[in-house]
């Protein structure tokens, strides 16, 4: 008897967020999506680069996230349309109030990962303060030094 195969756990990363922002606490929020958007997320056709979260009418909204939707047109298999409409995030009132206070203090709410491994599709968001250019150079330098030490440890062993 065949054992049913578990779906592969996927998460779509916003790699640029860790480079551009000094990140703080992470919050996992749900997403309110349509069927086509859910299919695009499960297939990995979502891009979070350049996206951000705003608070409007005491609700969280994901802006500028690109969902590549598959169009169901006849005679045009595999046709896709890119949709960047705002999408509502589902979080508790306490979390939204906490984010609103920190946003007034000058921090930005940045999406980090889109989790599609369970029944629901969730978004990991974090509070971040923007890095200056010299902070980014320092991050690159530290990353290169860590890479060199790992390389030297690997060759010496």
C-alpha cells in the first residue's frame, strides 16, 4: 500500500529585507487571498522584493507584492498576469496595535517570508529600521570575513 506523499514545504523569501533593514521581532500573519492567488503562492510564483506593509483603518495591508496569476484562457496555455494589488493581512488586534505604535516611532513593517507549507498561507513580517549605506557596507564586509574564516577552517581540517 502506497503512503501518501506529503507536500514539500515551501517558503518564499525576501532576501533583500535582511540586507536593507535591521530587523526586530517577527510576527506571523495570515493572508486573505483568492483562489488564483493561492495557486500562485503554492506554485512559488510570488515575489516579495520591494513589498511593504501599511496600516490603514486599523488593518494591515500587504502592498506591492507580485502574484503571477495563471490565466484560464482558451488557446493560451500557461498565460500569466502579474497582480500587485494590496492584500489584507490577518492579525490580532493586539499585534496590530503594537505594530502601529512602533510604526509611529519611525520603524517599517517588512515582509520576510511567505509560508505555504500548511493548510493556510501565512506571511512572516518584522519591524525594521532602514540601514544606511555604511551599515550595508559593514554587513558585506562581515559576511566576507565569515566566509573566509569558514573556508580556512574547512581547508585546515
